[in-house]
């Protein structure tokens, strides 16, 4: 994988969107293109017009490269000291501070140190990389001010399929091991079940298993989300699955490219999650992030009949 470096201007940024999602008041990002290379990643759609891509003569939608900002910790250190209204920072919102290229510059660790050495800040870590375990010593030091979540996007038996859709992220069993270790270390944890792809991670049994695991590692909150239908994520996911020989799964992903089917998948996902969380955890912990645009009137009405745990965006 080719790695480009780029000097970004932002350190800690206020984020109203992530506040609405009940995730964080502020965000930090260590780059513009994450080397985990998930096929469904929505970051390229969001930042495709960023001038970095023009300057480097690359497209946000190309694969096989990462774009990282090695000097992020300096900007974060400056902001963590000077921002007066402090809150919860999500590390990261559009990249991953433990992706392979971020690890090369030790960005996760350095950003954690830069933030947590100043009072008043808490950090929500979101990563798909087990390398976060290397920084457990810092998390341990500030354990009351850190919430740890590794995205769990499928049950362990689907590891081979997830290695196609999330080619450079840690395998699911490794992520689960780190979450379990976090629990035994007495850390605060939350679950991030996102995205739960159709035909791969959305059946009632699969969701039961994921929710039980979240309860096992003591998740304070259980976030979940459907795959984002915007941009090229669905078609890239379908193609990658098809090329790898997962024809049934590719077909199911293709199915939800139609709005009616996407809406039905989302409505069922919500019901399955509510059912599992009520059974194995606490419905007050569920945070299903829902953009209602794209839902059919029937599904919208049906979801509104019981929207426990739904965060309307
Ligand atoms: S880990 Fe997150 S930011 Fe990185 S490629 Fe995957 S979805 Fe995108």
C-alpha cells in the first residue's frame, strides 16, 4: 500500500453531527484516507472535494493508498490546551488512528497523550485494529476518561468474508480478544456494531451473538448502524465479494441497492437489534443511528411505532 503524507490544518474540531449521534462533542482525525481500505467506507464520498486530492493528483475513491497526517499530535496538543469548552473527543471520525499507516507514526498513542494530559477531556476510541492494545498502558492511566470500542462488524465465523470487505483491518477474533482484555483490565467499553451488512451480519441469530458479546465485555452503550447506501460503497462491496467468490453475499448486497429493499433491511435490522438488546442487555443502552431519508413510508411508520434505542438523524 502506498502512503502519502499531507499536512492538515485541523487538530481538535467541534462536531455537531457526532453530538447528534451521541458519540462525541469533538473529533480528531489523523488523515484523509484510511489504509484499512474497507469497501463500504463512506469517507471518500464525504471529503472527495478536499484540496489534498487535487494537490497530490489522486482520487478519494481510488484504493490501495493511504493519506496520513504525521504531525496531527502537535496540532491536537495545541488545541487540547487552548480550547476552553472541553468534552468528549472521538478518535477518529473519518480515519483510524491505529490503521497501518497511523501506526507507523504512532499517531494513536501520541494523540491520546496529547489529549489526556490536559484535564476536562474524555476520549472515545473507535478503531478496527487490535494494535490499540499496545497503548493500554495510557488507557489504564486515564481509565475513567477513555471509552474503548473496536468495531465488531460480524460474528467470528464470518471472518473470511470480513477480510474481503475490511481487507487491512484486524480479523474479527482479534478485535474481540482486545475488547475482552479491555474488560478484564477494568476499562470502560462500548460496542460499535457497524455496519451490519445484509446476508453477512444481520440475521437474528448473528445479532443475538453480537449483542451477547457486547454484554460480556461490559459495553456501556451499544451503537449499531446499517451500511451507508450513499456513494460507491455498496457497489464496491458487491464487486469485492463477487471477485472473492462470495456470490450469495454479493447478490444480497446488490439487492439492497434498490431503495425499497434497503428500507426493508434497515427496518428488520432495527427490530432484530431491539429484540436482542431487550433479551441480553438493556434497551436503554441501544443507539441505532438512523438516517430516515430513503425509508419507505410503511417502514418509517413501522419503526416509529417502537423506536426504542433509535437515534433519528
Ligand atoms: S476503518 Fe473506518 S475509516 Fe478506515 S477504511 Fe474502514 S470504514 Fe473507512
